[in-house]
C-alpha cells in the first residue's frame, strides 16, 4: 500500500501541475519551434520535464524517509544537477560539450559518492570481475550513453515518456523482488510522474518533455541499470526472477533507445559527421516514412520493447552471452527493417 501511495502521489502532482507549466512556458515564450527536421507543425511549450522531475522528487523524498541513508543525498544532488543542466538547455540551448560536462559531473557524483558502478560483466564475453579502471570507465561511458539515448529518442509525441513508463515500471518490480524498497519507490515515483505527463504528450502534444525531462529519465534509468546489475551479484531470489545475467535484462529494458542511438551514431561517424548532429535517421523517422502515424509508431515501439523484456525473462537461465548476442542481433535487424521496406517501396528505374 505504501508503494502505491508513492505512485499515486507522483501521478497526481505531475498531472495537476502540467496546465500551470504550460501557461508559464507560454508566457516566457519557451517553445519548441517547428522546422523542416521536426515533426510538429505548431509551436509547442517545453518544460514538461519540470513537472516530471518535481513530482518524482516530491514523491521519492516522502516515500524514502524511512529508508534514507547518506548516499541517497548524493543521488538527489546528482539528479538536481542533471535537471538544471537540462533546464538551462531548454531555456537557452547549450553547446554539446557544455551539456556533456554537466552529465559527466552528475555521473561522477554517482560513481564516487554513491558507489553506483559496474564491477562485473556476469560472465559476458568470458569476463567476470572488472578492475578499478575498467569499472570506472565503463560505468561513466554507460551512464552518458543511456542519458543521451533517451535524449535522442524523443522525436515523436509520447515516445520517450512511454518507453520511460515501461522501463521504470519493470525496474520497480525487480527492485521490489530484490528487497530494495528505496529504488523501487524511486522507480514508481518516476513511473507515476511520467503517467501523469503522458496524456498531455501523446497524440497532438500540448507540451514536450524538453531536455529537462529526457535527461532526467535517462539519468534515473542509468542509476537503476547499474544498481540492478550489481544487486544481482549478491542477492538470490525466487527462480522466477533469478537471472543468469543482469546486463541482458537491462539491455532488453532499454533496447529501443540504446540500439537506435548506437545505429545512428555509427551512421553519422561513417559519414564523418558529429554523432550529436540532428538528422532524420532514427527508427521513428523511418516508421513515419513507411506511412505510420506517430501514435502508431509509438505503439509499435512500446510493443517491441515489451517483447524484448519478455524474451529476456524467458531466456533468463540460458547462456548470458548467447542471450545478449541474440537480443542485439534481433534489435539491429528490427531497426534496419524499415529502411529495407523503404527501398523496396521505391519504384525501380526502367532501363
């Protein structure tokens, strides 16, 4: 019941605060302006992430009080830092390196003061324990990658928020099963906040998450990812949730933004472009070119994400490397299918 109260509180705070934030953003002229690359055709207020962040932090601090420890203060500090860098970017766009420096600083707080880091690959690629330098480097790069993956996937109404709802809900269950009440409360707080925001963002969005929201979502999910991977090394649970390899579970939960970002970054680098330059190569852009409506594209990607999570669960006792290779290969094939169909749709030249 206590967990449910945290979830409902977060939902109500977000849902009730959005209309006020829309008015404030409109008064301050904080809009996402339409252009040839973007899909929306009217000026849309930003700052939806402010409601998500406020609702999540409010619910989390109330719910976490009985379990609060010193390191949790550093988690909140890092969240506030990432929030303000996102907010600053929404108000007046930051240069990519400045935004990255903020993300790195927040990530270092997690690694150095909260001990949130990867110390083992759980046998993936034959690797178990990581040395100190590898642990630090992989964790830092991983946090930055997850944060920017959610930032980049926010291209159509409801996509980033919907994927965030799925991911945070699954993590809330996993942390509950693994007796991590504080992380479960944070996951439910994020899930409730995103659900409160979702009706304003799905189909003909009245407000966007902005970098404030997408960076917050990605950062919180990166905390969950690395904490869960470490948690499964030391805690044994019911075989229904006992995974041979937690990294494969995390990959399945975050599969859409991670694989899409990896694919897009690879394409941009091969073209000798900055990986952070905006384009229309994302999976959702390809689906729209195939004729999908934005909300149908979202629903398809929600479904695919859910199927990957279920696949990881059904294969939880199989060889970890085999499962990860299979999931990665399937994800890469899926992200390339729209491009293949687009090429098949193009009329052939008559010679």
